[in-house]
């Protein structure tokens, strides 16, 4: 039971870090010149740009190296490692989900919901909806906004969203997405 609680604690910690890192390091002008800030702004400007995987793996390894010793000291070897494993594993899930939101059509209710939540952030109001895997912390900190029709700039329109025959939005997404004029 302690291992499951530790893994769950790591997952919950990642969702909080995801929000904090995205909101402040990605969108606060004071942090825009940090390595994360630079990569994040490029992602917003180019849409399909993602920092290279090798950079993310280095960050994950450093975080593990920093977190494992105090986690083990606080709760023991098994639970400490389980906590860090939960955090890092959900970070990996976040990276996968975030890329898929931009590159593939959503599947299932959750996939469609988090995509709209995230794209509202990208295309409607960058001050809201900072969570990529969950809106929990947006709700807690008052930055959640319910997505309406998302108006996508033509130069940032994702391939899965564009109808190759017309150049517009594919018919199955026309009720939730529009090209910005």
C-alpha cells in the first residue's frame, strides 16, 4: 500500500510541477530567457516544435539524481524510489500526451478534452489552462477557462486538423475548431 501511495504522490507532484513550470517558467516574462522559457516560447511560435528528447532525458536524469536521496531518506528505499518513479513516469506520460495533442487526432473523451483544454491555452488565452494532462491546478489557482470554439491561426494549424481537399478545418472538427481569419 505504501508503494502505491508513493507512486500516486509522485504522479500528483508531477501534475503540480507541470502547472508551475508551464505557468511561471513558460509564461512569466522574468523567466523567458531560461532554457525552458526559450524552448517554450519557440513551441508557441512554431506550434509543432518540441525540445529535443535528449534534453528532456538529461533533465529527467538530473531530477532523479537530485530527488532520490532525500526521498529515500524521508520514506525509505522502496517508497522513495517509487515516489520518484511515479513523478518521472508521469513526466514521460506528459511528454507523450503533449506531443500527440499537436500531432494526432484525439481519441476518447479524455484525449479530446485535454486537447481542447491545451489548445485553448495556445490559441485563445495563454494566461489560462496551463495544465496539459489535467485541469486540476488551473481550477485550484483560478486559471481554468472552459474552451469554446478554438480559433487556430492558419500558419499553426495542425496537419490532423486541416482538410487537405479544402485547406480548411476537417468537417469532423468544424464544431469545435475554426481557422482564424
